[in-house]
């Protein structure tokens, strides 16, 4: 099963073309079956100590990774870009023969994640929970896992990353895909109103149900893309037997054999295509495994009545967070952990540097004045090279 390949041939030559189409259909069916098997795997890490409570003071609580040696080299990577989940998707593989099949499988997987977890689709399973009115309702295995990941992130961060911010997001104007959010609109009334809180969400993984107070609206945006990148990269690496990088809006996960010297990734203030000139502060790093994620206020900003707003909401106030950081980038053993830590760091203000250092997480924090701070473990910064 690991040696599934899409052979390159002239698809326009009569019988050869038909055989090529049949071969692709058969291989895609094999990959779909493998995907169903892989969905049984559990990608949610056990985040609790023996007593069931997280210990944020223990160094290494988040799973960590080692940075690879950063080298400038020629690579034979194959990549493709498209859009899904309201963001730019980049898929890179170390064997070009697997690119087409991996893209097909990735698009299929992300479509299922969107249908389950989107806050902006009226037909999504997540939006359907808005009408639960306090009742216990069943969840699909996919949404159950996504919600478990979100609640784990809340527990790890002491509630800094909280999935019950859905109503607060809508109140400040982020109530649709960001591309559709009006950049300069009428004033909105901003009121300090704490969100319901993640502890009010009762998820029963055994029976596949959830119970929330009436009026609670969930937003899985702080974890869902990173989690989707993790599970997709792992799945595609198993299916293809090659190295895979999946980036969803800059939340990057890698799996399988890394290219020589590691995966070279550009870190910057505003997510952009690797072939385009970077915007703002940037650097290049190489990772051998795990994930890398950046949280910040530079990319998703809008104005209401002349007031600047952004999408990182403080659960304690229900308003955009007041933070000294423009962006925070973290590397960890999974993209989910990296994004959880980077988002929490934005909310922890000046204390973020010490917090990340205690967790032994390599991180790069860019202050609003452009000053760059790096925690122990972040590699020497290099401004040249080609990103994956």
C-alpha cells in the first residue's frame, strides 16, 4: 500500500490515456480506503499528568523537536498550492510521483474538516451546535476529535486559548471568511464581556456527545487548521512513504523522511507564497519534524469606526487582545502544540518570553516596534535561501 504511484504517461494517446485514468481511479480508491483506516488513529496527545491536571511549570510539557542544520541546497521537492479552509494551502512532497495522489487525498480530507468545523458555513456541523440550546447533542468522530484538541489547548494554556469565543468574534465583525470581512466599516459597540469559558463545555468522547450552556458559540480557529495540518501530513506520509509538508495558512506540519538538511521554511509577519518577496520581518529556519506555527495581529486586521481590530480575542474580555507582540512563531513536536503556544504567547504579553523558555520551546517573538526576541533553541537566523 505504501508504494502507490501515479506513473507519468501521455494521457492523450487513446488506450494509454484510458489505462492512465483507470490507474489513477484505482490508486485514489486505495488511498481513500487507507485514509479511512488512518482516521482510526488518535492524533490527540495525552495532555494530563497522573492526576488529570496539566503542569505548565514542567519544562517540556509540550512535545518538542530539534531544528535541523540550516543549509543552502538544491532539492528535488515537488509542490502544489491551492485554497481550502479559507486560507492558502501548500503541499510539498519529497517524491514528485506522489504529488497528484497526495493532493487529491488532502483536498478530500480538508473538505471533510471544513464541513465539520467551519464557523462560516451554515451547513457545517459546528454551526448546527448553535441551536443546541443547552441540550446534549451527538458529534461526528471528526468534530469530536477537533473539539477535544481545542479543549486540550485551553487546558494547557490555563484558558488563554479558549474555543468559546465564537460570539465574541462575531461581535467584533469577524463573522465570515476573512476575505469577505469589510476592512473599514461602521462603528461597533465594544463591551467587556468574558466568554462562557472552556470548562462549561462537557465533551464525552466515549459516547460522542457534547453539552454546552445555551447561547454558547464555538470557534475552533485557534487549533483546527494546525490539527488538520498534523493529521493530513501524518496520513499522507504513511500513504505515500515519502516526506510530506502541509501548510495551512502558515500553520506547517511535516511528516515522513525529511529532505537533506531538513524542511527549509520562511518565517515572516504576514503569510505569503514562498516564491514571493516576504512582507515585514522575516527569516529562514529548517526543521526535521513536528510543526511550526505563527500567530500575530499583522495579517487579519480591520477597522470599525476608525478603531483597529484583530482576530486574537482575549477570553477574559471578549475583545481583541492588547499585546506587545506583532507575531510569535513557535516550533514544537506537532503543529497543534506550536500554534497553541504561539497563540497563548500573544495573550501573555511580556510574560510570554519567560513562559516559552520554561517550556523549552524554540520561539521567535517580534515586538510591535519590530524588535526580535528569540528563546533558547531558536536557530541562528539566515535571510537567504529557498523555502519549501
